[in-house]
C-alpha cells in the first residue's frame, strides 16, 4: 500500500529549535525517508506502525518565515503531508 499521510503534529516551529513530529495516515510502515523542505534538517525517522511515524527535525537558526512542503518517501515515490510545516519567527 502506498504511503498516504494525513497530518503532521506539531505542524509549526521556530528557528534554532528541535521538534519530534508525529505524521499519521495509512501505509506509513514502508516509509524510508522524510523531507521537510528548506531550512529544516531531518535527524531521524522512526516507524511506530502502519499509521504513524515519528520524525526528529532541527530548524536552522537562520530559517526564514515560510510554509514548507513535507514529503514522506517510500519505494513507490513520495506523498505530500497536507498542511506541511510552517516556520514561524519569534515575536
């Protein structure tokens, strides 16, 4: 079954911070990698079960305020997580 991500939580964060993001959906057991776009480094990806993966990320200290596309990658290609991940600037 191809990966079908439905959401990411949290789906926003601040520069220079690290987060553990839960991605939920179906067909996630075969995910081999994740991409959170420019300014975000994926540190590791852990499969919990077919419906959930945990991704540790680090946002660069100089990351601009933007909305990034989040993609999960499996043998069949990539699938986009609805809503993506927003980089916010501290107030």
